[in-house]
């Protein structure tokens, strides 16, 4: 969700910066667009970092002796992709 929010912020900022020709006395629309584009980039990068950080896998190996002279090895693997 944060990746999409970053893209939305960037697009809104780009529209304010490049597409609108409105001049308001009390606010600079181009500056607001620049700020939103910067915030969009930061949110997008943080979203990527948190998405890749969430992907972890773990494994557990259980070794049990059997009758006779052999052993049984069983490995459980879990992959947490955060989906």
C-alpha cells in the first residue's frame, strides 16, 4: 500500500508542479508540487524497503532415530512473503 501511496503523491505533485498554471497569492503551487514529489519518492522507497524486509524464510530439521541402525531426517520450510 505504501508503494501505491508514494506513486499517488508523486503524480499529484507532478500535476501541481508542471500541469497547473494557477497563481494564488498565499501559496506557491509549484513548491507544494515539489514537496509532494519528494514525499512520494521517500514513501515509495520506504515501501520497497519494508516489502523486501518482510520476506523471510526459516527451516527446521528434525532427526529421529528409527528401529535398526538408520535415522529419519525431516525438514520443514516456511516462507513468509507477507502476502
